[in-house]
């Protein structure tokens, strides 16, 4: 191995570049939304319940993060996100009881993904 190859190996990145927090949030929401959509299309209620649980857990975490006093988001946006978390909680309960479709939850997540892009 010559000097140039050694230098290249020593100074080249060892891992993939870090993703932004926004990108991580987008990816998590996209995965969960995809699972909900696939379960609804397949009419697989067991898979839908698992995806709904993941989605509800995610929104609970968002709510806790947004409600934290150190959160730097504007107050208006924080209030809207907390409202969406509450809506998600209530709508998920109804979807699990088969009173409503989970489509509204997919639409909320899709709107959030658009905002994150």
C-alpha cells in the first residue's frame, strides 16, 4: 500500500454521515405510516393494531417533547402538535374498536411528513 492509499484510508469517513433530527423524524413517521397503509389495504386488522400502537407511541413521544419547557418550537406550533397528539390518541382508540377508519391518522402523518420536508 502506498502513502496516498494509507492517507486516504486514515482520513476517509468510517461511517455514514449523520442524519438530521428532522430526517430521522421523517423516516420514523414514514415507516409507521407505510405499515398502517399496508395493513389497511391488506385488511389485516392484527397488523393494523400493531401499526396503530406504534403510531400512538410515537405521537405520545412527540407530545412529551413538544410540552417540555426547553422545546424551542414556537408556542403556536407546539399547541397544534399537542392537539394532533390528542386527536391521534382519541382516533386510535376508535380505530381499534372499529368505530372509524385509520385513514385520518395516515392523513395526519402524511401532512407532518410534508412539513418536515
